[in-house]
């Protein structure tokens, strides 16, 4: 089952997202999903590594 995301943004940002999606021949959902998929997976791992260094 898929979840939904609701967010508020300015009309200018929404228009920019729409234009980018059209230029890339993708849906806005695909553009946002692609961005999220490109985020690093190891954010939590790095955070715990930093915490261990700070504890010393």
C-alpha cells in the first residue's frame, strides 16, 4: 500500500516543479521520488558515528 504526502509550497515553487516534470517527461511524483531515492541511505549510520566521536 502506498502512502501519501501533503506539503505546502509557494505557487512559484509548484510551477517550477511542474515545469521541470514536463521538461523531463515525468510526473511530479516521479520527480520527488527520484530526489528521495538519491538521498544517502546511511544518514543514521553517520549520525551514530559522529555521536561516538563526540562522546570521547
